[in-house]
C-alpha cells in the first residue's frame, strides 16, 4: 500500500501546504527519511536532485521547529548548500511548505547585501539557509549566533567538497552544538564524502534512492571521438542540427565555458553561460531565459549547473569529460527529467578524456556507443579559434544563411575541406571589433 503524507504524522499545516503543491504521495526518499527524521535520528541520504530530497528534510525540519520552543532570536536550524541557486531553491521550498507556520527563514549567501541579512537575523530567525563563504564571514564578524542550532542539514555534500568547502564545513560543524540532529545528503559517495559523513553523523539511518528511473535507462548516451582541436567544430555542427532544441553544454572550466559560448554565439546561436564567476543576477537571468526558451543553449560548468531543474532539455553535450565519474552521471541527469527521454553526447579526445571515459564506463557499467561526427553545418570554426583570446580569426556562416564570398578566409587550405566554407559572416564585423569581442571587451555577456 502506498504511504500517504498523513501517515507520516506531519502537522496539519504541512499537509495542507503539500496538498496545495499538488503532492499526493511521498517520493521514496520522503517516505524513508521523514519518519526517522521526526524521531530525531541522523540521516545519511544518497539522493540526487529530482528525487524530492528537499522536501525530505524540509518537512520534518519545519514540523520539529513548529513543535519546539524558540530560545530567543538565534536560529535553531542551519541548512548548508553549495551554491546560491540551490540555497534559494531550498528557501522557496521551506517557505512554500511552511506557509502556515510562524517560522522565519533567512538566506545567508554571498553576492547580495550583508546588511539586509544581518538585519533579518536580528529580527529573529528559526532557519538559516546558507552557503559556507558568507556564513563564515558573518561568524567571523560575530554577526550570527549558531549556539542554539539543534538541526543541521548539509545538502549536496559531494558538490561542497568539489568546490573546496571541506575545511569550511569542518569549521562550521565544529562551531555547532554537539547535541544536534544532522541530516546529510549527497548525490554520490566518494571516499572523502563518506569520511565527512562519518565525522558528522551519529548512528545515521542510511537511505539510498535512485531517481524514478536511473538516467542510464532513459538517456541515449553516446561518445564521439574527436581530437581536442576539432571539438569546437564538432560542437557547432552538432548544435546546428534541428533536434537540439534545448541543450546544456558542459565545460570543465569557466574560461572554457566562456570560449565555447563566444564561438556558438558567433555561429548565430542563442547562448547563455553559467559559471561561478558570473554574478548571481547574470546566472539567474541566463537560467530564466533558458527555461523560457529564449536561449537554445546553456553553457555551464559543473558548479553552476548543480540543481538546474529545467524540463525538456533535449540534449546534454559534454564538451570535455569531468574528472569525477560521478559528475558525469549528474551532468547527463539534466536531461530525461520528469519521465522524458534524453540524449547525452560526450566529445572525447585521445588524451585525458579517454582515461576519464574509462572511469565513467566502469562506474556506470556501460560501454558508451561510439557515434559519428555530425555533418558539417557550414559554419567553419577555423584553427585560429583555438587561440581566440590572442589573435584574430575568421569564421564563416553556414552556406544556407549567406551566399557571398568571404573576403577574409584565414586558413584557406583548411576551409577547403569543409562544406560551405566559401560563405562569409552574415554581419561583417571589423577585424578590430572581432578582436575586441574575442578579448571579451566590446560585447555584453552572451545570454
Ligand atoms: P528535489 O529533489 O528536492 O529537487 O525535488 C524535485 C522536484 O520534485 C521538485 O520540483 C519538487 O517540487 C518535486 N516534488 C517533491 N516532492 C514531491 C512529491 N511528493 N510529489 C510530487 N512532486 C514532488
């Protein structure tokens, strides 16, 4: 028999909020975590985004806080998240589920006014949702008092460690009361995360769930073998295909993501970029435009992509392979959400990527199908593009959009091999202007 939320003994206000959200039954992680959490047990939850893990810790947290006494103005619960985006999503969930409870939540994250956050804290708060950087800033300035924290939630612990928050988490945890409940969630459990869990949890209830159906089942995965220097061309050719309606391109580095976005923009595509060096507003705007379909492509690094829950992503393209094989599973899980199918394509060179591919295949126990290079779309990424930050180069528009000859083909021999390379840029830009763009100077961030 399927468990209901009411059977989990949640307060009426929470049940009403869940009904309001249209949630009829708990997801597997909710069904398994809420009961023990309400009893005060520590939880070790192995769950990705999309499994309902936010509600799995938010509901018991809200319930326990509503039942408990308020010690004063200091927070009784601390939720740590790796990124501002995720922290904001958690805040929204807590506020939605706790709408009818008189509990106060405050977001403590970087990129926005510290003063406002401090003022909010002074007014009295039950739950602080924080990223480690800003939280430690406030701790150092003695602007936040964590001595009354009874519930500590660590979300996406693996991502925290990827970002380098291990020492910060250790320090923050050490500053909390020893008598507390800890709810620890991670999509993956590499050794370092397991060690951290061990150091923070006491006799935890271990819960492991896979998303509704594991990505491998509904995602057609493919690898295209391509020398590193030709990846940009293959990427442009791939994305020019009409079925790539909403695509995330992953890059290992921020710099790489920017470069990819510039080339795709030049190829006439509507592209947004998300990485850790972008401002909070730019990241939110890019994500919003991608969600609304204004952008066909989002180029992202792993850090920024965490928690992206956008429907109907048709393709995930790995421009390069991640160092952690678990991250691959997370990346491709951006597609095939909400029961849909998806396609994941990885561009793999013969060097580092190939070794990483072996690790991924070992982890997923799946030999990835080797796909063919896509047909040339006509837009030529010349060899000069590889050094686009340093030198001018020419790229030509697809034949279908332009018929005139280019006056500045930079690498004639190379261009000859590629269909459509005799066309010219749709909008001719001066050499200097293109150089400026390549240097990231004359153009607003692509969105
Ligand atoms: P999460 O894994 O917390 O990121 O949640 C993934 C998505 O599932 C979010 O859009 C939630 O709003 C939604 N969700 C969470 N719990 C339930 C539920 N019991 N029934 C239906 N949808 C849910």
